[in-house]
C-alpha cells in the first residue's frame, strides 16, 4: 500500500513515559534544530519552536535539504567501530549553527543519571536542571533525555553507566510515514493502519526508541454546520504500538500499528497525528476526512407461521458495500436477560435474515459486527450501533389481562372486608368476656371486703334477711 510522508510539528509537552527495563544498550539521540524550515521560530512560552504545516512539494524538498545539513552539523567523533561507545568515550561534536539539540542516553537499569561534559570542561547535572535555563532534563530508570538550548559548539562527552554497543544518532527531521486513511470510511468502522518513524528519510529501527515516543491519532470536528458532528470537539481514535499485541504483527520490528476505532458520529473530521516524547511533541494535520454514516440498516417482524420467531432483516447501503460479501456475528439479549450468540455466513445477494426465538413480551437488544467488502473491493469491519425492538402484548390480551386483574382486585377487596368484619366481631367478643370477668371479680371482692368490715350489717346479710320478706308478700297477696 502506498505510504504518505507526514511531517511533525507542535507544542512542547512533558509526559512521563512508562518505565521499562530494556536490553543493555546505549542510544544517543540528538534532535537538532538547524533552520526555520525544520523546527520553526522560538516559542516564548516553552522554548520549543513551531511552524505551520508545510504541504507544498517544493517546501518539502527544502526541509529534506535542511535535515541533511543538520546531519552535517552534529556528528559523532571517530569511526563506526569507535562509536560503539564505551564508558568515558561517548563523544560527539555540535556545530555552531545548531540552536536546539535533544540527547537520549540509555543506561543500566536503576543506575544514576549521566553527567554531560561541555567542550570547555564544565559539567551538566540532573540536579541543576531547575536553576539552569540552558537545558531541560528528563530521567527514568533506563534512560536520560536532555534538551540543550544554544549548546556550546565543539566536542561533548557523556559520563555514566551508559550501555555498551551504543551508536550516536542525529535526529535531524522526524517524520512519520503512514498508510493513508481509506475512502470511503464509515462511522463504526475498525481500521488497521501501520506507520514508521523516519529520520531525514531513513527508517529508525532502534528498538529502544519505541519506549521514548508515543504515537496517537485524534479526530477533531471541523465544526462544519453542514454535518451532524458540528460542535463535538476532539475524539481519540487510535494509538500506534510496536509491541506485538492487537493488530501489531511483530514486536520491536520498527513498524507501528494503529487500530482506528471510529465509533464516533459521522461527519467531517480533521485527523491529527501526534508523536510525543517527554520533552517535545510533533503534530501533523493531513487532509480532512468525511466519515460516512454506518451503512447497515435493520428492522424486524414477527413470523407467526414459523412457531412465532422474530425475523431480523439486515441490509447495507449497496452503493458502498457489496451485499454478497456480508458476514454477520453478534449477540441477542432477550427480555428475561438471557444472551444468545448468532452468526450468518451464507453467501447471497439478498438481505440477511436472522431468526430470533420468541422468548416472550418485552425488549430485545441486538449487538452486531459486520464483515464485508466495499464495492471497490476493500475489506471492512464494522461495529453496528445497538438495535432494539419491543414485542408488545396484543390489545385483546391486554384487555383480558386488565379484566382479570380487576376481578382479582374485587375478590381481594371482598375477602379483606370479610376478614376485617370477622376480626372486629372476635375483638368485641373478647372485650365483652374480659369486661364480664372484671365485673364479677370486682363484685366478689366487694362483698368479701364489706363482710369483713361489717360482720353484722354487711350487705350480704341485709340481702339475705330481705329475701324471706319478699317471699311472704306474694303469699299474703294470694290470701287476700
């Protein structure tokens, strides 16, 4: 696939990279700014130099020429074998025309930061970074990165536990060579794109360099009112990796692989390719991309002739996608929470139909991935937005269910009334019995106490004496 060259410019940003233990090697990386074409004008806020993106072929040729000049201005001392640098022999020369240079030294894991010796014998230390504005220093367990401003011309030397088998590299003009973003490209599409870092047109194949840089891609909305992504800001869509995971075929081969996950709104977007190191970053803004709507459409119907299955119809926009190449893989979530997997692999020119078991009334959710070719023959993988439908209960059954609920409610009400009445009667009976027992007990207690208090004139005796008189009165009445 044809590659395009992407030149990287941008603001300074400090990011601590993930620290890793690597093979014991030394790598001196000098990022030199020689001319305005290559690094731009000085930025007062952060000391890095920026310049507008240059896309004209003539200016591109001028930049490449400037890069070659920088290679001539920062050179290692000694021949190739002497520059497999050993301790106290890490030497390189910086010419007077260099305005800014970044050096990277890989050292033994956990060892102390290196010391830089200027041509006049003075030294630069990590601890003085905060008080000396002429350099910035970033260190990890495995390497030091030092950025020098207006470095002293002449031979320099690095002292420390720098790893053997090192070589001095001059990074004069970092570029990123990538596969182009295909067209058309769709919302929800997953794309594999490879890239490689170049130095003045030559590929950087030093494995340890991948731990110093991070490569990412953002899509920024162009805020074009003619597209529905107006005002959606910036979305991160990919990171390039050279770790042998995901789409990356081989770890440490110098080829970075990015998986573009375009689960973003369709519309007009501006891709932004970014290369970041702890002390600087470079950005490239290529041509704008129009992300088309997801070409997959779905609808369902209930097939009463086939044991009540739901039939899910899946079609594509045939102006862009070859229907005969469509393969489907997905999941169905039933109303009761069960999840069922399905796939459709038959080759056909017709709309794909998925049979879904009728698991009852409620909502069904379908998540689907589509594999196909565009009409131009490009392989595509699409994540389709979730599709849901509701199997509703028929009106007649709803009315019957409502009537049944009303009848059950009435029966329940009558039962509650009866239960309340029965409970009330029982309570009254218990209260009456208790009241009677209290009265009887109280009367007995009263008579006992009264008899003890008035043995001769107790109420009990007076009542006993009156009973014979009451009986005599009816007899006298009969005689008269």
